């Protein structure tokens, strides 16, 4: 359960960072891009948490 929580948190933060970089500086646009960026960051977050980083 802790790994799953850590994976979601890391992917969420990564998704926010990616969304702010690739979308216009409009909060509505960033929130529209965030779910896609979150889903894209999940494999990387899983890998990072699995490795213990």
C-alpha cells in the first residue's frame, strides 16, 4: 500500500511539473493536460519507487 501511495504522489507531482511545462500558462489548460501527464508519468514513478528513490 505504501508503494502504491508513493507511486501516485510521485506521478502526481511529475504530472503537474510536465503539465506546467507543456501547456499554456493558463490554470484551466494546465488542469486539462494534467490527467494525460499523470498517466504518462505513472510508469516512471513506478520505476522510481520500485528502485527505492
